[in-house]
C-alpha cells in the first residue's frame, strides 16, 4: 500500500547513542506481484555529535 505523505522513523546514532528522527518519503513498500522494488536511501546528521547517518528503505 502506498502512502501519500512522509513518515518519520527514529534511528540511533552509532557514535553517541542519541536518537535521531529521520523522514521517510512515501513509497509502495515491498510488493510481491511487481518487479523487484528499488532500495532507496536518505541521509541525515546527528544533532548531538554531527555524525552523518544513512537510512535505506523500500
């Protein structure tokens, strides 16, 4: 099922253990009856220590 608006997801910073909220854009997710779904990603920066974080999703 696709969504029409972005969601947020909490992820942990591996450098300082702070919790970061990353925006995840809408998409179809995993769909069994279509071509393989393309892996996408986004980047964000930890506001506590400045470490760059990458989040990958379908």
